[in-house]
């Protein structure tokens, strides 16, 4: 695929894993914190693994916040993965109340019973806008202690098991996934392929 | 919540994957990347890489190995333990493509720094390692650097819950000894500490059924056994009665 993927380097996240999965999908991949370089990309990735306040501090230090918000407002593609998805929201209560990017309405709150959700889950679609067509037997890998709570119109998929965990959120062409597609084996790879087709088609 | 997990373990010593017996005797198996690729291809739920001589020899994490491993595009979540002794090590390990880290000796030397790391990476990314045994009916923590067994306090374990998501309970005495995992380790820990646990060390398929029926056991970690046969993880899953796991899936590419 002739897609330029820009992985936003905010000094956190499993960057090498994400870089290599997109390389295996024949994308051009750039890992950068430089606005002029990231501007040339078709898709921005906000990687996961880390805490919300630390990530927001780093985004602020690197002067990336207004750049990412503007990118979304211009209806360009963003995919936030795990922590990257949470950063897209208004606030998180992880460690302390911290302001997020505010691109997708909703907040990040502690998982029920304060238990980390670690492992594999099936997904259930919440909307008709289902270009992803995730299969009923497709499991995805989750690893998070906090989760999304927000308006239903931003929710695309949720986990099948209780308690309810929102798995995919979206606003315009900004998408957030609570799971790790890059570490969800064949299901994750298929998800990314479908997502890249959407990026390539431009809507 | 998510399904319980079957974790494939690869033990590395001096750069080679080894079959380990009690973390004391070792049989070389070869290139660890080949074993990791196999577990990835066979659909392990997570892969644990334990680089056991890094802390003992004060070598720090093996970044060259992790960077090389990332080129193999492993699509299974990776856990790495070995020589992590400060927050910079931990963040660098994650950036090399690792989702979760195992902390062992650092926990003993500087708990406050581990706490700080938890506020940076999130506690879901941190697993604490506990080689344990039972002596005179009491659980003892084994420090493999000074070969001493010490008691573990309730306050320490309560603090641990705040900084890590799971503890890796290693029956180090029975590790490599098929079917001899001492379930009393779990039974003694459970009523007191109420932590999410990963059981590791000499676990047979028969024991897995029993262990997975315990609410607080979130995963089973298996080393040597999985390497003997193609798709052994999927065959193992097929044989399990506990259905709160991701079902087996036989594919050329998982």
C-alpha cells in the first residue's frame, strides 16, 4: 500500500512493534516528533503502553497537541492505540485528573473493581457504520487499567463480556482502539488491512 | 473481563534459549528467536521472555536482542524480564516493542522507583516476579542473587498491588519438573493477598484445569513442554475443560 504512516513519537509506547507491523503491510513508516515530517503522512498513529498524564506531558513538551487536534479537524486519519485512544478524549482520571486532546467526547475512568483488563476479547458492533466488519470469532488483545466512558454516538465496538468495555471509538476520521491490533495476531492484521483500505480510499 | 491466558515462556541464558530445571541446570536449545517465532505462529496468548543472567551479571536488559527481535514482526504480546533496574531501562524495553515487563531484583532494591515507573507505564504493563517456596509451612521469597529465603510481609504485598497488575508466582524448585507445580503456593497466598497471579513452574495440562478454575489465576505460564510438538499450545487448549480461554485456532498463520 502506498500509504505514509506517521507514528507520533512521544517517548512512550511499543514503537518498534507498531513500526514493524505497518512495514509488513507495505506502508512507508516514519517515527517522528517533528511537525514538518509528520505533516507529510496520510495517517497518524498514537501508540499505546504508558500512563495518560505522562503521555500528555510529553506531547505538550514536544508541542504536538495543537498539531494533532488540527489534523483531526481537517478530517485527516488518526488511529490511537490503547493509551493512544485514551489520549483522544477529554479527560483521564489515571493517577490524577488530566486534560486530554479533546477530539472525541468522553472521559477515561478506572476499570470496574480497579482490575486491569489483560487478555483476549471478542467484539460486538454498536452501529451500522461497520466498514471494519470484525468477525464474531475474532479475538483482540487488551491490556489496560482505565477505560472509555462517553456518548454512545462515538462508540463503534464494545467487548462482548461484562463489564462493558468500549473497544473502538471514532469521530470523523479519528479512530481509537482500546486493544492492540499490532499484537492481536491474524485478527489484528486483518483489522489494520481494512483500516488502511479506508485510509487509501480517503473516507 | 478478558479471557484467561496460556503464556509460552522462553528462558534465555548467555544469549541462548535453554531448557531450565529448577533455574539451576540448563540444557541449551538454540536461537531464542526461533522459539519465539514458533510460539507466535502457534498462537500463544502472550510470550514471556526471561533473560535470566542479565540481573545476576549486572548486564541490564539485552537491547540488541530486543531490537533484532522486533524485526521478526512478532504479532503476539511480548513480556520481557531481565536486568531491568531503573525506569529508563523499562521505558527503553517497551519502546523496543515489548508490551509488558517483569521486575524482580529491582523491586527489592528501590521500591519507590518502581512506584514511579508504574505512574509512567501504568500498572498493567508491570508484572512482579516471585520465585517462591514453602518452608516450615510458610511462604518464602527466594532471592537468587544472594541465595537467601525471606518472609514476605502483607504490607509489602498490598503496596505491590498498587504498582503491578499481576505477580508471576514461580515454583522455582519444581520448575522444569513436569506436573509438580506446588499448588499450595497459590493456596497459601490467596487468602492473604488477593492478587491476580500467573502460575509458572512445572505445570502439567492436568494441573492447568485446576489452576484456571481459581478466580485469581489470570494466566498459566509454560516453558519447556510447549516446544516439544508443533502447535502444542492449540492442542493443549483443545484438551482443557476450562472454557474461559481464547479457543484453539489451527491456522498456518495465527
